[in-house]
């Protein structure tokens, strides 16, 4: 808030000893409230002009003193302007304390802000606005930043104004080399850290964004769904332990519903409802985004649900399936993949991709319908899951072969209309193949 009156002056104050040398005092007045303090400098009363509040004469010591007083006055005026720009109340005591280097304002450090963010996120986890896994990833991100500061600078924390572009680049290099983290995972940790830094920029803790010139590029990793053959092999395999059978059934249930791990873990009997068609549906909300999900249940999914209706864990938790922790699920799925001869990585998210591609899109379910069942915000998000398998490619190519062999006349000559149709079909096939390669 802007004060109505403000003034700075210097004056000489008598000391106990009767001498012409007096202490120079600073007085600051804001809205009629004066505060004063000693500058700890002395000056001869005979060489002082109180009207100008400066030393008189052209000697070097007078010039030096006046330069000091001018600098101090300018410093206080600038601080007063800063307080006003921030909308803070300007008081004489604040300005005096600033002149004495006694500002009570604490500078936030990087890890303090990181911890504040994580504490707030944890509180929102309890309100179900974030998944606990998201909070865990930010905890790991904070630890990586702390370990990097120790490794590179020998300190456990730093102020934001010490961050720069070099810090960010060195942190990226540290994650990829010293911590031996893959490019995509390293970029996730960097993105988490960037969120804290941008928050500090918004709070005006730091003046500029050290990430401004930082460029990163994810490594494209093919994330293929299970093929029809692989899914069939998985469903029919007989496991010698109940542990693996349960994990397989949960995974297959995901393949036929498209539920993410956290959503199948949280799936309750109350989420099963009768749809407009009189059949069983899953009607719930995604844990990750809160988006509604409405999924008609396929027969195989219903069969798996019935199998575990009276399972002790399901009865205890009122859950549909006895789902283990995500870590255990993925650990057992690796074992299952080996036993079933599946060479690609098997994890809980592959089931969601299998539903999107192998179960629905490859069976001509429109992509906008798949989007709704997956709980995606946009079709472009669903397109990332649209990985057509070899069977679909083969089916399309066979159809093209037959159409190309269909001549418009027995002489074997093609009409212009037929050529145009063939060109259009070839272009459509190129688009589909480009999508698969992407």
C-alpha cells in the first residue's frame, strides 16, 4: 500500500563528550511516524550543512561521506518502491530494519518450496484429487534434486536465485549418467522439478525461469498391445499357483474393460449398474482425471467377476476383484509372460492398450466410442492407443488385392474412374500404415 507521506533525512546527534565530532543519524518518517538509527559514522559539526543534510566542502573525505549517504538514501527509496509494487504496507520500522540489514523476510529455498508442494499434494490425495502414486513420484523427484545439489555443489539446499540454465542442463546430465536413468524417465523427473520452479516464478521468489532455454525430446518407445493370439494364449494357460491365476484374471479383466490399474483396484460392487440396454455396465469415475467412465461389460469380464464374487479379500473390501499392489501385479506379470511365451513386456498398462486396440478398434468399434469407454479427454489422446495389429493390416491388404483385380471390362483395360478409385484406396492404406509406424 502506498503511504501518504514519506521522508528521509540525516542529522548529527550529540554524543556524551563535548566535541565537534558527532554521530550521523538517519531518520525515516512514514505517515508522520519517525524512526531513527545511527549510521555509525562521525562527522565534524563545523563541516555539516543541516539544510542539505550533507557534508560541506570539496575535500575527499566530504565527497566520500556524501556518496555513502546518497547511496543509502537511494537504497531505502528503492526498497520502499519494491514494497509498494508488491502491495505491502510501507512503515518506517520496515525501512529502518532494511537499512540495518535486519529484514525479517526469509528467502525461500528450492527444497523448502518442493516440500511445501508435496505436503499440499499429500493433503489433496486424502481428498482424492491426486493418486498416492503421483505424490510418491514427486517425493522421488525432490530426493533426486537434493542428491544432485550434494553431488555438484556440496550443499543440501539452494536459493532459487542460484538456479540457472547450466544448473538445469547439469541436472539432466546427472540423472542420465550418475543415476543411470533412461531419457524418458529423466524428463519426467525434470518436468516435476520444473513445476516447482515455475510456481516460484509465479510467487515472484525468482525473477526468471531457468528452464526458458531448456529443450528436451522424448525417446519414442513402441507400446504394443497384446495380439489376439497372445491374449488367447494367456487366457487358456493353466498356472500351478493360485497367485498367478488371480493376477492373470485381473489383467484379462482389464483387457476386456480398459480399466487402468488404480481404477480396477478401486472398483466396487456399487460401480456395477444396469445400463440403458438392460445389461451390466461399469459406471464410475477415473481416479487419475475424475472423468466419467461408462463401459458395457463383455461376457468374459462378467465371467471373471463371478469367479471372485465370494473371494475373502473382495468381501472384506467390497471390491469386485482381489487386486494386489501395482508393484506385485507387474512383478507377477513378468513371470506370467515367461510362462506363456510372451516376449514383449507385460504390465498393467498393456491391458488398457489391448482393450483399446485389439478388443475394440480392431473390431470396428468407432474411436469416439472407445474414447468414452477409456475416459479420455479427447480423441487425439485415444489415437495414441490405436495400434493396429498384423491381422488388421493383412485383412485390409487382402481386400485391396481383390479390388485391384476387379477390372471394369473383360479386356483388362482400366477406366479412369477405376484408376481414381484405386489411387484413393492406396492413399488410405498409406495413411493407415503411417499411423502404425508412428
